[in-house]
């Protein structure tokens, strides 16, 4: 048995209509479709009709939809749904959520760390487990506490008479007591046959938001779950519980004391979750990059002409004392950090380290009050990055987050936030979030250079002006993308592709390789071009495809070296493709095809050179007939370590 190893990241949706209709099913299925980016191994729904009804299916949501057609649910007063991403164990119908125990059903996001111990205890008390999941343990625990309620008069009176349902109050008491026994992270939505029209929910270190409707209410692990229905939301805090009916929301703290709900307005457009005519979200998001970069750079000067990062809450005096920067992030976000290192060290003369967030705290890094830790994350919910910033703050470091999701855990737990304005990114493979992260890193570097006096105001202005020209240049790369797509269609049968770059082209090469791996399932590796003859060149043979990110000819010391590397692999029979600056004749003569980008300052080139590589991966995956937006085994937010 894998027990607690069956972990999930998952999307959660709940809806209460109060009446008897199929509205909750529609809302929950619609919400799951919008949250499918979080995981898609299996999905399920549980509804409160006259009795508890559950439907679950392995695979994408369309399988659950088909099942609901074949085995329709009866009209319901409330429903909860779940889309799952498991890291261990086969995604089976039995392991899919919702899980049931007695007359209750629940969905869960997170990990119950003491599930094994609880399972043994509950089993000895008579519980029978059918799945391998930690979630089923939570279901049995809450059920047994619900059944035992009344015998234990120390239980608090959560919700009290306001719920107008003794069963709802009893369920809330059971969940509050369970929370004291559960270790780990969780968002739980629970329904019970005794309490029609009620969902009881709680969270610890895992996201949960409520949406307020008229005569109906919503729950989700993300506002995207219900943003098409309402723009009024309630944030549920750490260890808080909510009792949700169609007309009412009661929020309590962990002791069952009623708390004031924290209302807020949802301020992003739900259309962001639609493809707007594009065949895939990834293509739409690649095309949105000029806007994502421009929006991230917009309104950054104050009346005196100084660069002003309004949301940055670390005082300038403190930034002047920083003696080291450590950038943490995972995957694509970490590559953005690697580009940032070149810019920040060059402009500010501060040493910059870049570390994968999941490695950071385990190497016992030297971090002091004078260290600025920069955490980069699109979702703001990546658990590895969250753990890294917690570790950094424990050592006294200041943490600045570059995130795309306002209100996310990383933004809340950091000392300062610099928001990227890429808009909602739905495709699993990150594209516009990456270029927006690069833009934010440049802003940070220039801001530090300004407050620390490394650059004069006119120099900053000049850098900013050139940065402001980048969105139009990205647009021109997009306009010329057909040549990239043509090449991509010839690469669909390749078994390995290598990406090589130097200087800021090195992280871009790694990002290009990551994109191809994750969506086209082709083995790809990114190397520093200079590393080639220290080993990787042994991989080069007749017909092997190598993509070079060529530096600008205006930096001859870099350019000439990469041209030599191209010659070296060509001499061994490689097929060479280059991303190079327009008019780079030398690259054009050596390569089978050149993907041209307009000239730009060296440090800004990644904003342009990454774009053909995104398009290349996307088109290869499409040619192979793969699901570009939801590649196998991956999920958009990696909310487990
Ligand atoms: C790759 C990709 C991932 C993420 C990584 C971090 O295309 O999307 O490598 O960049 O999982 O995610 P965030 O930025 O949400 O912390």
C-alpha cells in the first residue's frame, strides 16, 4: 500500500444552491474545467440529492462528463468536485476524489502527513478503507468524530444556531476536531447526507476561497473556479473553517469562534480562461507576450522621473545594505533567475546566486540579514519555493517575491512583492509568465542600481527606454514565426534535440530544452555552449539536431565563440538551427535555418530569443498530435514538495 504517498495538488470546486436542481453540477463541472490546469489524472463529483451521489472517472474531465451522461445525477442542493494530480500510484477510480465514509463525502487538496498512523487507529476502530489515499483517512476521521459527537462535550459549538441546521453544526465540530488531529496540508470540502444544502470547508497551508452569489454560494481552490459567476469573494485564512449554505457563510477560527469574513473583489477577467479563438492556450499565451511584458513594465516611474516600484515594501535604506542576492525558483522560474543574475551583477555589482528552490534549504546556505532572497514564481503556490522562502526568513533574510498571482501564498509570506502582469497563464508550459518574470527581474535590477547609486538617473532612463522597445520587437518575432513552425514540423520524429547557448543565451537554451521535453516528450538538453567539448560533444553524430542561441555579433567575444561551437558540431554531422540576430550572416551561412530576432541590448535578448523556442516546442508537440496545454504527468501548480 502506498498510503500517504498518494499525494495530490488538484483543483477543488464546491457549490450550494439550496434547492433541488442540476445547477450545482453545472457550476462544479464548469469550475473543474477551469481548474483542470491544476491536475488531470482523474476527476469526480459528489452531490447531495435525497441521498449522497458520487461519480468518478480516471483521465481528463471529459471522461467524467461522459459518465454523468451515462449515469445522471438526481437534482441536488449542493455538490463538490475535484480534479486530481497524483505523484505516486496509478490514478484509479478508487483513488479519485470525492472519498466517502458513512454518509459523508469530501474532496481534499494537500497531504495528510500522519495518514498512516490515523489509518491504523481508525482501522482498529472498525473503519474499512478502499483506496490507498491519505484523503480517505480524513473522510473516516471526520465521519467517526461526527458519529461520536454528543459523547464528547468538549467539542466547540461551531456555527451554532446560525447554520439553522444542527447537522451542519455537528459536521463543523467534527471537522474542527479533525483539524487538531490532522498533520500536513489540506483544503477539505465536506458534505453530509444529514445536512442538505450545506458544505463545510477548512484549510491549512493550501488554498481555499469562497464566492458569494445571489441565492447560491461557491467554493474553490482558486477564484478561477467560480469567477464567471461572481466577482465577490471571501478569503479563508490559515486554519479557518467555513460553513456555506446558499444564503449564508459562517467563518470560524480553529476554535470554532465566529470570525469576520474577509471580503474582496475579484479583479481579473475570466475571459483569460478562454482560448479566444486560438487552438490552444499555449499559442494564445505565446502571442500575449508583448502585452505581458508591456503591462509588467507599465507605470514604473514617479513624478521625479525615478523608477518607482510601488508594491515593493522594502525600504531603500535597507536595500542599500544588501551584500548578496539569492534567487530561488523552480523550472522556468529558475531560468528567469539565471538571466537575472547576469543583469543584476552587471548593473549593481552585488553577488547573485541562483538556486533551485528545492535544493536551497538542504545545503545550509549562508544567508544573513544582509541577504536579499528573490523568489520567482508564476503561481505563487509552488511548495518548494514556499519552503525556501520560509527557510530564508528564519535566517533573517528579506524576501522579495516576483509573482504573477496577487494574494498567493508566496506573495503573502514575502517582505515585498513585485508583480508580473502576465495575466492568468493556463497552459501548463510557462511562456508569457517567463518573459514577464524577465521583465520584472530587469526592473528590480535597475531599481537596485538606482537606490544603491550604481547608475545615474539618465542611465536608468536609457535602459528603461530600451526595455520599453522590447514588446514591439517580440511582436515582430511572432510575426515571423511561420519559418519556425515549418522547421518544427520536420522535427517531430527526432529522439533527441540539444540546445546550446552562451552568457544569457545559456538559460534560454535550457528553457528551450525544457519546453520541448515537457510538451513534445522529446529528450532535450540545454548546455552552455562552452561546455560542449568537456563532454556533451560525444553525443553529436550524423543528423543530430542542435539548436544554438547565438549572441549578438555586436559582442564579438561571445559571438565568435558560439560560431566555433557551431562549426564543431557541424563537423560531426549535426543539423544546426540558430536563433540569431537579424542580419547575422555568419550564423546564416552555418545553419540549416535561422530564426531571426531584432537587435536588442545583450542583456535583454532572452526576451526575444526564447520566443522561437517556445513556438518550436509547441509546433513539434502539435505535429506529434499531443495535448499541448495539458502534457502528461504534469500540473500547473506544484503545491507539494
Ligand atoms: C515549465 C513550468 C515549470 C514552472 C515551475 C515553477 O514550463 O511551467 O517549470 O516554471 O513549476 O512554477 P511557478 O512559477 O508557479 O512557481
